């Protein structure tokens, strides 16, 4: 074979090797000429699937609305979903797939703080922005070293604010002096809220008379509840998710405990009523991100659009999903680019953005400054109790 042919074959092989390497490498690729791919790392199945589905519904509604108006940068915005099965290890697998295989430019989700923490380092390593609509644990956006995570953002208020809201509500609105705390030891979300609530409740002059713990997916809570009943607390604080909350409230009432019970946004699901029963949930309250009863025109407009699309009133997770999508849409427009680094910079500069739950500005720690509401459950229905500003 001549040297000329050998050189030609070598060149072809070299080009082929480069092409293979380009395909095999992870990280973002240039977006399709007609689409901007956004990843969705969500709890579609598993313990908090109801939350995942609501959040995705809110995102899809916002994307549908912007696409109907011509999209962003002349392109259609598309949500590519991956199911994390409500498990941290699966959240890591899901974001890896979205980044390396689906080539998304930003990731929305997950819902639970533990799942976001499992996924966030992968986003950071690949320089892909991750925007969670719902994860409230402080260390989601700020590491143990106190440094802000450059590529991680959120659309919801954080646990210290939420824990303080409920401690103040207990002391000032319910006017109670003693409290018991029942925490999910498997959840960063639950443990963080319990810590802040305890600190603020004591600071308000209250006393913690009992502390008990359970693990996610437990079903029998009567032993711990019996111990709490013996301590005779004025209120029981349960910072947990709806599946366990429903069973805890149901079993507490079966034990004759008529004590007020209070919680946080993890309670916000129709499933909690199905599990506990409407009557059992009387005299219970929880903090939340918005109320569909709010007469603000932006809230009203969102609620009507959601009801038209899905045939039901949106819960707070749907509202936060919608808000997170609006934050991302706004960032891409201001960046005038679908490049991850430029989207990241624009997200960090979010200021005075009108979303469904109010006016949103991100602080230096990538956390929104916004209001909270307290919801009361009456005969299984959510009713607006009061609004608390930051």
C-alpha cells in the first residue's frame, strides 16, 4: 500500500476517534436549533411523588404559556423529565443522565432537600445550573464551609424562615407555652426545621417538653405519641411530609390527643386528608408558600390558568414549580443566551420578579426574599389563616 493511501487512512481514523470522543464525553452540548432543553429531576414515583407531580405540572404550564407566545430566543423550551423515585441515590443518577445523555442546559428540581443535596455536586461539577422550586434546607445553596454554591438556586423560602414563622405562630397566635417536637430523622428537611423551631420557640419564652423521632416510611407512631401525650404539651410540631403526617395525626386522635398540631409545607397535599381523615385534621396548621384564596390578581390569574389546564386548584408545590419556571424563563431572556454559565449569572441577578406567589428577589445566598402564609385545616379544607412577611 502506498504512503499516500496510508496517510489518507490514518487521517480518516483520527477524525473518527475525535468524533467518538466527542460523543462519549459528558457535559452540555449545544442546543437544538429549535429547542432549549431543560432537565427535570423529579419525584415522579416514590414517597413524595404527589409533590413531584404538582411541581412538574406548574413548570409545564409556564413552559406552555411561553411557547404559545413564540418561546425564548425564537426557540421552544422543552422539559426533559427523569424520575428520581424519591430517593437521593436515584436523584444523582437522574441528573447524571439529564446532563450527559440528554444534554440539558439547566436542571429544575428535585423537590426534597435530601434529593437536591445528592444531585447538586454533579450539577456543580458539570457547570450546569440547578434550580429547585421547593427544597428549603439551608445547606442546599450554602455549603458547610459557608460558601455559596455558584450553580445552585431555589424559588422557595428557606427552613430558618419557615421554622421561625411556626415558632412565632405557636407563641403569638396560638399563645402556647409548651411544645413537643416529632421529627423525621431520615430527612435533612425535617431535622433542620426542628432545630430552628426549637431555638425560636425557646427564645419566645416557650419550653420543649418532649422530643421524639421516626423514620420515613414508618407506619406505627403510637408508642412515641403515647410518650408525648404523657408530657402534656400545648402544641405538637411535626416538620415532615404528608404521608407520615397523615398517619401521625390520625393515630394521635385515636389516642385521644386533641392537642393542636402544627407543621410546615411538607403537609401540603390532598393526600394528607385522605390518610388522616378530615375530622382528625381539625385544629392543625402549617406554613406554606401561598394560598389559592389570596385575592392578589397574579395569584388569581395563576389559579384560573392551572384549573383550566389540570381541572383542579393548584397546591403550593404547583405554584412554586410555576415560579421556578418563570425565574428560568426570565434568566434566559436577560442572558439572551441558552449557555449554562450565562443562565447561571442571570439567575443570580434575579430582582423584583413578579411570580405567582409575589415579588421575588434572590439574595446573595441564592435564596428568595418573599412572604409566607399559615394555613388552617377545617373539615379537610385549607383556609387562609394569616400572612407573615420576611
